[in-house]
C-alpha cells in the first residue's frame, strides 16, 4: 500500500533534475558593505571571490579573513533559501525543519 503513495524512482529523477538546475543558478554572498563578494552556485560550490583593492590598504589579515568568512556564510544562507524554494516549486515539498541542512 505504501508503494503507491510514493514513486521513489520518479522522485529521484526529479531530484537529479533539480540538482542540475541548481548548478546553473548562482547567488552572491557579501560582507563589509560589498567589499568582499563570494559567488556560489545553487549547490553551494564557490565559483568566484571578489575583494576590493582598497581592503588591502591598512587592513589587517584577520579583518579580511573575518569578512571572507561572513561573505561565505551569507552566500550559503542564500543557497539554502534557493534550494528550499526550488524543492517547493519543482517537487511540491514544503521546507521541513532541517531539510535545507542536507545541502550544507
């Protein structure tokens, strides 16, 4: 009886299509008022990092590292939101508590 409730093969196929679509999406995480920007694809892979040249003038290494971490975390939060939206749109799944953590 449960076999008819879920078509796991179809669900897996949809999930694979969704994953491929997410790879083509991108988000930008930033910090320091845009001084550091990190571009990530929809699966969380970092594609590019931009650091304003002025940031290197008179700033210590720890400050830059903190901004970089904040930018990556901002981008990952946006990836999680994108992932949950795509799951809802394509698979009809509502974001269950902790479901978005599967990609992080």
